[in-house]
C-alpha cells in the first residue's frame, strides 16, 4: 500500500516539476530539447539535456527522502514511472477509452502535450503535464482531451512566419 501512496505523491510532485519546466525561461530552454522531437517514438522520453535529467532526479529523490521512501522502493518507482513514460511517447493512435484515459496518461493524451501550439504555448504555458496520472491536469485545469493528431515539435523548428526556422 505504501508503494501506491509513494507513486501518487511522487507523480503529484512530477506534475508540478513538469509544469514549471514549461513556465520558466531557462528551464524551458533545457526542456525544449525533449519537445523538439518531431517524430514521437518509444525513445522520445529519453531525449533530454543531462542537467535537466539531473535536476529532475534530485528533486524527486529529495521528496522521496523527505516522505520516507526506502531506496529499494525508489528504484522500482523510477523504473515503473520511466517505463510508463516511454510507452506514452509512442507514435500510435492508442485510445484508452473514456474511463481508462482518465486514470492513466495515454499516448494520445501525452501527444497533445507535445503538439506545436498546444503543449507549451497553449493556455497557461501548455496542457497535459501529467506524468503518470491525468488527475492533476483535470484538477488544475490543464487537461486537453482533443484527440486530433497535431504535428509535434517546437515552434522554433517551423519556417517563417509561423516559426523562426531553426533546425
């Protein structure tokens, strides 16, 4: 039971960490590398700057120590979370249905987060920040349930006038 509680607590912290990555300039510049992937795949979740991964790991490790997560449980929590996040980045139309999609983040829900013009630029600096559970997006009104398959990447990659034309 404690494992599930830790999973929910750490996911709540990860939601806010992820939301802050989109909100603050330098932090977004680090995180934008992850969003620059124009072709979603199982490996997209691992496309990050080292310092971004280090800061995220330190943040979650500090919270884990504070709430009393045992080191062996922490390793399993990270493995479960990373595995689920890799699946969220696959490039398939994999609807989870109206109920399951509100229990766990689906690839379709997360793809909207990576969509140009929505994932970072939408309402309040983006949408669908949930790492494992979409509950936080629903609670804090950052959820978008639009199922349209939008192009992914960042606006900088678009040619003018939509973007700056950077590769």
